[in-house]
């Protein structure tokens, strides 16, 4: 290792947040860029190969700016900053951080945290209908909820309608006690959770009682025309093509729609087509409809979730490649058999 060094001034409070518990974040930086980071005399010194040092400095400067704006530094932010720096995309985190959608009931700002999330939020702002697809933990539903609540509070729409298909994830819930609403509530719980976190339980309940916020199964949408509303269809991979068409044709004047789903987590019967997949093929190129595809890079839950999603993506890609190869071999064998059969006729 060469002895190229850079020194950065860093306030003690920022240093505490950026280094992480037991210096976990800085150790990650040192490992990924092959550098040594030392806390010395109210600043830090980075030593190593020049390229690694400069990249590590870029990450630390971004994290210092985020900390100075009052953000808590999370492991996801550190990982994403390192990834972007390795891909030579500079200052991505600090630019994304300026886009604050709203604040939760506890005062925590809701912001996009990756380039994919930023593109998704911008698409929602600029289009009437947006399809957001991607793996678990990419913020598809949460960011859509934040945008809906912000529009509602700013009187851009008169009500919020949240819906999802009531399909069991491999378990039967029909035995649950209570009326129909009690039986479908477990399917809608994630939507309630996001509402309560951003809007607050008291305000949410009040608006629901007044009919300004509605959380309902997709089946309840049939026959309605939804004007002046912010409509979110969640778990859209579990819709049939007929259900998706029914839903999209409910949209009235002054409404905005966000459709979210993860095509890798379908609970439909094995031989059934997904309405989300079909819509992606049918509606491409139509003005005022946008499609955003988030990836494992956009996962903002625990870093282990990102690794799990990436492992499943690689496993499924490998299986798809194996299936295609097997089908090609079958076609080749079938063709060879026909050729031999014709030869000896």
C-alpha cells in the first residue's frame, strides 16, 4: 500500500454518526476501498492507494453533508454511497436528499434514498398513472403513500383510496372470526400501518370516518367511478388481467393512480397470468402512463434483505437460463428425431 494521504476536517458530532457503532461504517469503508481511516486532532486522515483514498473521501464528504442536514446515518446510506462511488456516480446521495416528500407524525422526513426511488417519485409527480414494480423493501408502497398523503393535505385531491387484491399468501384466512371487513383487514394491514406512521392514527381514523380515506379490497372497486382521488393499488402482481382492466377503467377526472407490485412474489394459481405483467406489455408507450422498475440496489430495509433479494434474483435468473437451455435441447432432439424418421421412410 502506498502512503498517499488526505486529511478531512469533520465535526465531532458528525464523526460519531458517520463512524457508526464500534466504527462499523468506517471499517466497511476501509475494507471496500482498501484504505485506513484514522481519527486525529478533530479531523480524519485517510491513507492508502490514491484512487481508493479519493473515493473514500467522496463517500465521507457526502455522509458529512447528510449528517449536517440533521439526517441519521444508516447502514443503507453508507452502502449506497459506497456503491455509487465505485460506479463513479458522485454526489448522488446529497442530491437525492434534497427531495423531502413529507414528514411522519414523529417529524422524520420521508425522502427517496436511491436513484431508483428518486425516479419513481418524479414519475408519480409527472404522470397520471405510474406502475412501480420491484422486490420487497424498495419503498414502492411507502413512497406512494407519502405522495398520496401530501397531495391530500395540499388539497390537490379530495380523498385517498387504497386497495389490494384479497389473496392469501399460501394460507387460508376464511376461518377468522368476525364480519367481512374483519376478514379482509389482515390483507390491508400494511396499508393501515403506513397511513398511521405518516398521518397519525387519530387523523387517519377521523378521515376514514368522514369517507375521505378508504381502504378496501379490490373487489369493492367494481362499478365505481373514482373522481378527484389519489388511488393506490398495492400487491398488483396478484391481480388477474381482468381485475387490472376493471381497476384502471374506474379512474375519473382529477385522479392520480399508483400501481405497485413485485412480479417475483405472486400468490396466483400457477397457470394464471398476472394483471401487472400483462399491463406492462399492453400499456407501454401510452402518454401519461409511466413504468418504474426498482431493483435490489433500491432496497432500503436491513442490508441483509438486500443480499437476500439479490441472491433470489441470481437464483431465478440461473433457473430461467437452465429452463431455456433445456427447451432448446428438447426442440433440437425433436427436430433430429423427425429428420431421422423421414430419412428411413
